[in-house]
């Protein structure tokens, strides 16, 4: 178990030396800035006096340190500023002078009222990377509207994917739009930092959720609509099949992808139907099988109950068919592979006791990511950070006590 109650560990990641002023909350923005923090950046999380709303979601030892907050805000320092006051805004702009990145997911009209638009921030730091994470891009009729992940799943076609499978629109049980857009946000900021390293120039970025998710969803599902005029229906049929799996076995469930001709010949031989793809034109090749995904899935489902999950897994290993049993959420902590690569660790949080977290998943041979700080308490670093930019600022904001 690791003790992280000091926060003194030196960053070793590729973003060591980068300072990020983080005006994000909930999931999308904090997931992006945590990536930057894991990669070594000094992330200063600016919170209003009430704190990030996700602090209060889920069970916790303290009401403002819930698990969703803890899992998205490590490697950050928390500073409380009331940006509606001149003192709070002035302190923020002082911090901006020493920063490389300014990132927010406040609605555009609110950032305008706070007088923190790109021109305001660039006036004190012309080299700043100014990243706006928004729901809808400027120029469209929905710009400035509020959104949460549920709304975006409906807007970006994800809910309709469920309807195409089983007739009823539903929501994916994960904040997929927040997480995916957060990845695009982190990638975009890091790309802008690379450009700045080459040219010395900062810039303004806008990362809109709807545009991001539309591209993400249609990357799989453009299908016939990729052509003008369309050459077929929209949607990747294999992914939309009601019989995609996981499939019931004799004693549980399994996910199996019988994909290539080699896979199908091996599978059908095992189940006593060795000439299927030669005999039946609906199974003849990969293109045809994709069009007939429902039929192929039903064929697999019909045979999977003849053996146990382990028997199927052993068979799949022998001929290299991709397959896996169904891991429960709880089972992830005991997954043999994840245990072998030390995916999870338990750390001692200074106020919350033992906390389990998943490490940054990417390995670097020269600049490894690290977990140096646990998720901070509300305003835990206000005095520390403001002291770094001058005693006078601490006095004006009333934090020098």
C-alpha cells in the first residue's frame, strides 16, 4: 500500500513542467485533466466555494469526497476562488501568467460574464493554450445549451443504436460521451502544447461534445451512407445484431467472435457441420456474413449451450479464435491479467483512508506516468498555490491566515 499524504513525489511523466489551470467539473473535463496530471502536469483545479458537484455523488467517508470525484481528480491541487469577485478573478489571472494551459467546461455565456474569454486570458499570457470544452460548437443553433452525458447519448445517436438492436432507445450504463470527449480534449491540448514547443505560439481550442461524438459513432456506423448517393443502409450490421452475444453456455456465458473463414471452418467442424461455408451462400465469406449478422449470430447461439464456458475457451485458444468469459464489475479486481500487470493499487488517503484506484494504463520507457497526489480536499491547496504567485494576492483573496 502506498502513502500519498505528502504530495512530494516528483513528476516523471512527459508533461512534467507543464502547468494547467483547470476550471472543469463533473466528468468530461476532470477526466481529461487527470490524464494530464498522471502524465506529469501540475494541474491546479479551481473550484467555487461549493466545490465540484460530483464530490457529493456516491458513498463516502465524508460528504464531499465521493468515489466519482476521487477517481477523476488525483494528481491535482484544489484552489477555491470566487470568480464572481474581482479578487478571485484577479488571483486567477495571476495564476494564468505562470501557466501553459487554461481549460474549462463552464458554459460559454458564463465564461463571458466572468470576463475570462480567450482575449481576456491571452492578454496576460499570450502563449496560453486556451481550451474550451463545450456541449455544442459555436456557430450552430445549440451553442451554449446545457448538457449532461445522458442528453448527449440521445443527441449523438447512441440511444438510437440500442433501438436498432432491440426496438427501444436506451442509455449506455457508462458516461461514454464524457469519457470519449475527455480523451479528445486531452489529445487536443497535448497536440497544441507540441505546436507551441515548435513555434512558441499559443492558441484557442474548442472541443464540442456533439461534434466529437457524431464523428466517434459514425466512424463505426456510417456504412452505406459513406457514399453519395448511399450504397446501403446506415449502421454496421455485425455490431447491431441482436445475436452478437455474449452467448449462454452450458454453465454461464461467453463472448466469442468467429470472424474469418479459418475461424468458421474450425468452429463448424467442431459442431459437426464442416461444409457450412461451402454449402450455404449466406455464410460464404466475411462480406456476406456481415450482411447476415443476425443469421450468423443465431447459428453460434444455437451451438454454444452444448459445452461449458471453459470448454469453449480451451477450444478457442487452440485455434486462436478471440473469446472471453463475462467478467463482472467486481471481478475486474481479481482478473488474472489485470492482477499480473498491477493495474490496481490501494493508497492511503490523508482524510479518506484506504482508496483503491486504477493506474494510468499506458507505459512509457523513459517518462512513466505516476500517481503523486490523491484527489484533494476542497481548497486544500489554496494557500500553497496562491503563495507561489505572491503574498499580495493571498492577502487580497483573504487566504493568508
